[in-house]
């Protein structure tokens, strides 16, 4: 059977000036995952590889490029599932980890837990030898600008999401 992988770049509005970079990032992630499958790797290995590619790409809201919390810090969540046995692992509110999907996979494979969060996830990452990166390395100029805009007195972050939903509906109506 010929392997197949499907990758999406998340949810959110993609502005014209970012379309090319986002599209290239999705293609790159799919090709990295596909390469794992072509070499006989497991589906969960391909998924992790594809997600890590997107976590390393500042065009996506994952890893480098994540949306900042109200303090201006990167806090990330990740989940991974092995469809073969339905095992899953997740982390939430992790900081200073370049690839939280790797940590989520370790939760799945090395613990009896399904989810570790914040301080517990941090301690587990240290125990597993996951390297820390300075939080600033995960912050892009785009993320910082969005954060500053959301701090403005009349800001409504939901408007951004609603505008995206309306755009999707219009595109669906055209089909």
C-alpha cells in the first residue's frame, strides 16, 4: 500500500502576505512525514516529524511563532495519538520547549498519564533530557505585535477569530 499523509497548518486567518510561507511550510511538513513513511517508519513517527517541522516554522502557531499569553510568554500545548493502539499523550502550558509534540509523545510512551501540565510537564521534560530553549527564541515579531495589539484597551481578540470564520463560510459558499 502506498503511504499517505495529510497535514494542515492549523486554524486561523492567513493573510495574503503569509500565504506562500504557510503553504511552503505545510508542504515541507508533509514531505518530512511522508519520507518517514516511505522509509518504513510508523505512522506516529511520521506525525511527530511533520508536527516538529511546523513547530520549528515561525509561520505556524506552534513552537516558534506561538501566540503569547497575557504576560507575553509562550505557553504551548501538544497532543499525539497512536492510532494502532489508541494510546495518547499530551502536555499543556509548557514553556521553553522547542518541540512540545516530542514531550507529548514521551508522556504517551514513558508514563501512565495522558496529560502533564505546567510544572509537572517541565519536571518531566528535565527528567527525559528534553533541552530547554530561552523563551525569547520562540517569540516572533508577528507574535509580539499580536500580543501588543490584544493589550490595547478596545481590543477584542475574538474579532480576529470571527473574521476568519466568516471568510471560511464565504469560501464554502462559493463552491
